C-alpha cells in the first residue's frame, strides 16, 4: 500500500491502494478495484470508478463523484456528493456542505 504524506499537484489517477495523509491539489480519480484511505485533503474533485473504495476521514474541497465505487464519508466535503452509481454511506457526524445528489 502506498502512503502519501507530502503534496501532489495536478490531475492525479491513483492506480494502487493508497493512504493519503498529505494533500493533492487537482482532480483525483480512484481507478477500478483500488482503495483510498483519505486522512488528508484533496483540493479538486474526487472521482470513484467501478469497484473502487474510499474511506474519507479528511477533507475534499470540491465534489465527490461516485461512478460505481464504495464511498464512506466521515470527514468533510466542501461542495457536494454526486451518486451516479455504487454505494455511498454518509456518517451522521460528517459534513457535506452543498448536499447529496
């Protein structure tokens, strides 16, 4: 499993299981069958592909778009969650500023 503690800038495609304690500045896509444990921050949209899994404990400043993955939100989403497909679970203590669609 890859661990990111620093800062990544630009559009990012995660293609291996990852724990993010750092920051990604740019749209981030989680590839099929990949796990992301997000403890840090994504500044941009976060996109889940088929069969990907995201446990969001940190913050996303942008939309989170579920296109067929499994999303569990415990942290903060500063815009909205868009559920196109897949499974989305929002913890009662999580914050989604602009709602769930």
